[in-house]
């Protein structure tokens, strides 16, 4: 059996913990880029998010052209193990979740940001 070489931790790329942008930060940024008040922007952001959620819960994909697609997804039940008692198996129930597939503009922006950071020390 061939031996698998040990991976040196220096060769693995580790992502830095991302800064968290809160909803209020989004409201402030959009309000500063437009002539709308924070109250109006807050209402619009709430409406957009609630419509995305309503459609995905109803089983519809929600596509924001060139940004990304929110897709409803289901996962099947499966056997899992109790981490405290590894000999025990239990049934992990299936459920529903949301998947996000980034669009062209978001992918392009992420790749450009990665190239910019790679050139920095």
C-alpha cells in the first residue's frame, strides 16, 4: 500500500476569520450611498429578505441575477454516532435547509479580492 505523504501545515491555506457585517451596517452603507433615509432603507432590506425567505420556504429558488441563487434543499435522515459514547448509533432526522450558489459578479469579486490579497505581504 503506498504511503500518503504528510501535509505540512505551512502548505495549507487557512482562511482568516471574516469580519462580520451586521444588518445595521448594511442599512448604514445603503443609506449613505443613496438619498434614502435609514428608516426607508431598513424597510426595503427587511422586505427583500422576507420575500427571499418566503419563496425559499415555499420551495421556490430565488435568483438575484449575477449575484446568486438561494435554493431550497432537503437532506435525508442518516445514522450518526453519539460523540460521548461512540459505540452508540442514533438516527439523525432529515430536514430542510437553504443552499446558496454565488453568481458571476460575486465570484468575480471574490477572485479579484483573493488576487489582491495574494500580492500583499
